[in-house]
C-alpha cells in the first residue's frame, strides 16, 4: 500500500522534487496552508513533508495530535526547531532531516553567501542608500561605510557555514576570529579564540550555530555589554539564538550599531508579532530578509531533492 504524503511547503517549482515524492507515495500539495488547514487535512496521511523557511505551521501538539495515521515527518532542512521533537518521539514518529547528511549539505553554500551579502549590504548602507535614490536624492554623505580589509570579523560557530563564511571574509582581507568550543580550527587564516576576546575585538559578529536548548537566547545582554558600540551583528542561523529584547535595547542605546538578519525569534509561529521586524520598519539600523538563506535554485534542488530521496528510500524499504 502506497503511503499518503501531505506536502505543506511549496515544492512544485523545484526541478525533480515532485517526481521523487510522487514515486514515493500519493501526494497532496498544500503550498501555503494555515495551521487550521493542515489540522483539517492531515488525518489519513502517513507522511508530512515540510521546510521551516516558507511554513507558518509548527508541527506541535495541535497538528501532530490530528495526524492519527502519521508515521513520518520529513523536513528539507538541517534545523528542526519547527518540530516538537519530544512530542514526535513520544508519538513514535520518524523524523527525516538533513542534519547529518554532510556529503550533501556541504555542497550548499547559499546561506554562507547570504550572510556575507548581508554583512556587505549593511557595511555599505546599500538598502538605505537605494531608498534615498528612489526619493530623488543623490548624496553620499549619509552613507559612508566601512572597508572590510580593515575590519575584524568574529565568527560564532565553525561548522559548515561558519567555515565557509570565514573563508569568504579572509579572501576579502579581513582578520577572522572564531569561537567554537566544540571545534578545532585548523585553518591558519582563522584565529580560534575565547568569547571574552572575540566580542570586544570584533567589528562584525556573525552567528552560525544550530538552535538548541543550549543555544536559545545565547546572544544575551551579557554578550552585548562586551561588544563594540558600533558592531554589526549578522544572523542567518535561527532567530531563537538571540535574545531580541536585549538586542533591541542595545541598538536603541547605540545608534551606530546595526543588525543584518535572515531570521527572527519564534519565526514559524509568531513572526507577525516580531519586535525586531517592528523596529526595522522605522530604523535604518536593521536589515531583515525573509529566511532566504538556502533559497537558491541550486540550494533548493540539492536540499529538497535529497530530503525527498531520503523519504522515498525510507518508504520503499518500510
């Protein structure tokens, strides 16, 4: 008997992915569903296929409780903070993700590239200077930026993306400091150091860590107290690793400080009430993109294609 698969994230635009899913089972596509729509649809489905970037649906008690026939959650992502993992384990659900699929995710540089692009856009005031031109102005004096080969870049987390980002920064002439207590930095171009040394020394601090119970609100008021008053904070990891209220207090107290992020806290369930998005509407200190880190043609094909293939192989072997 073929499994019934409910896809709650847009995939039909990604070459090859619908074909893999439809080989794996009988597929229903809900491209932009609400929680209520998923709750209404999910009974009778054995598999849900998702991704946090585009979804407003947290796979928690409301959704999983309605999935009376649910056996498998497949997410085309390395992060799983859009899934209530303890509940899924309690219900005996299999979670298929890309977290440990190193040979494939090492091919995806999209998020590291975006982190570098956000850094450069903020350092050179690209969004606000473009807004100025659209207002028929032509005055550079408000948009004097920084030159990266004179800066120190602090990188928090030296996994796949932190390593890539560090290499990009060094290639442009920056001094790169790295803090990661779980990794040994073996690249002589990147200086492994302590958090106490990195925070006050860095002109830019880029976050590249997974969201876990240990890293939630890791970047807090104690961290901000040690940073330069004109620091640029870049976050393409997960919004939950930053205490956003502490960050907003820091930004308000330090008008030369900036943030450039691709994620916000509690993004799947509550981004409409994000204090950071609200602040960005009136402040030029903040750049926010809508979780586009992995959203390149190449990145989607690799990530979604491999996740779909993992699901296909699992179902065929079941």
